[in-house]
C-alpha cells in the first residue's frame, strides 16, 4: 500500500480554496481577528485559560472581534461541553468574562 504525502503548503491551499482565508489562517495556527491582537492587553493564551475556567470543555473555534460590551474588543470562543456548544466571550482589555451561554439554533 502506497502512502500519499501532502505537503503542508498544499494542504493550506486546499483549505483556502475550500473554506476561504480563515481556514488557511487556522491551518497556520492563526485565528480570525488576529490582526487586532496589537490592541489587546490580554493574550490569546490567557483568554483561552480564562474561557476554559468559566466553561470546561473543548474549544472548537476562537476569534478576536470588535463587539459591544466591555472594552469593545473581545475574544470569542465556542466551547463544546456536555453535547452542547457554548459561546464564551472574554474582554481583551481586562480578561473579564462577558458572555457564557449556550449557542442558539442559528449561531453567528
């Protein structure tokens, strides 16, 4: 049986074509809104720890976004726990948990 090895760059290209620029960014270890990280006082690593303390589970998506509430800049995490997906928002300025609720039928 022959093994087919796909270089990482080819994999990223396939992701970019299939899922747009955000998929390629995630393949490289990036995240949506990463360009805003210079304005954040809390790092992604710190925000992930805060979110997982507020809602234990597995992070399935993460982004940094401008959104009302708190400082106006927040990390948003989708966390899968107990068969449900929860959205946990962490203020990128001071680390406060701004949101911790189950995703509705039509998530963002």
